[in-house]
């Protein structure tokens, strides 16, 4: 399978770097990230490719790791220098299954897409980071989050400034991606905003209606976000394509153990 054929290149001419069409697409994404904290590219992968990647994911499901984690919104260890009711000490629950990079076959569509240089160059152009590298972590470079009935992902900020995901399969109900833009400010106001979110009182929660085949570029370091509880028999598959601004980057063994149930060593 040719990676380029996975993409609707009429709408998204990633292979035409340097052209007016390519630059217009990059500028569109930059504006969306700046104004909304997120850029959605619906129909990025063709319907046929999206169905194929979902079926390839079906095959790997039995090997997925059951990630059941309690965490704060910063994904950091509990810090008892803060008061017990402080937002940094409020516990969120994440329940999902994770497919690691080394469980995805080299001939699978997602694997080919991740190694497609025009996609890497496109993301680098959008976030104005050059050079840009694929993550070297054999577990975390490319992953698939699998959510089934009752699964959810609690409120959190990402460690990376920008994340790139691809929706592969959408559930019957629930499993909504919700976020609050730009509330990480490193001051007291941030904690007020986080506390409102944790108590379901924040007035600016946005929901992204992400359909299968949609590429999402999301500023998750600054925007608090979660995935609501999934309802029904149809699972939710979302792939995360990890890139870094430094070469040879890997997660710590502790992080690998948490999310994949094992380390790469």
C-alpha cells in the first residue's frame, strides 16, 4: 500500500510542498490553532483507507494493554505541598486500552502513514518547527487508544505542546472530545479555571465532533481536555502520531510501564 493513497490529496496536497495550495492549507491550520486551539482536517484519510485501518486495529485488540490510571490534570505525581482540595491534587480517572507502536504491523496503513515524509513535513510547517522528528520510542511513537463501553479519559493537559491524532472509528454514543482552550497560564487564574472544569461548572467547554478519517492537530499543552464516557457496543479508535523537536526521544521506563504495561528494554 502506498501511504500517499491513504490521503485525500485533492483536499490535502501534502505532497506538493512549496506550492500555493500547500501553503494555503498550512496557513488555514495555523489560524485554526491560534484562534481555536485545534485544527480539524475532516476526510484527511479516504473512506476506504479509514475502514481498512479500523479493520487492522480490530486484529490487534486482543493484545492491547488495559490502562487504568488515576492522575491529576497535569499527569504529575501527587504533591502534598498543596492543600488537599487544590486542583493539582484532584484525582481524575482514565480507563482505556492502548495499542503500542511495536504491535502495529509495518504494512498496516497507520504505520505507513506515520512514516510518510510529506505528513511529517506538513505538521512541522504548521507548528513552525524545523527540524522535526518522529519519536524514537518503540512503544510510544505511534499508538492507538481503544475505548469501549464505560471507558473514559479524565481531564488533563498534554506534555507535548501540540499533538496529532487520527480518528479511525467513532462509537455509537458518548466518547466526546471536550476541551477548554488556553487555560494553562502558570498563574493563580489557571487554578480557578481548572477547578471550575473539575466541578463541571466551566462555561467555555467546547466539543469537537470528530468523524472517522479526521486528522486533528491540537494544542493540548495549553488546553484542558477529556473524553467523556463511551456508551454502546461500537468502540472508539484514535491513533496518536508522536513527533518531537529533538531526535532520538523516548519516554522514561516509568511512563512506558504506566501506559503499555511494559518497558522497551
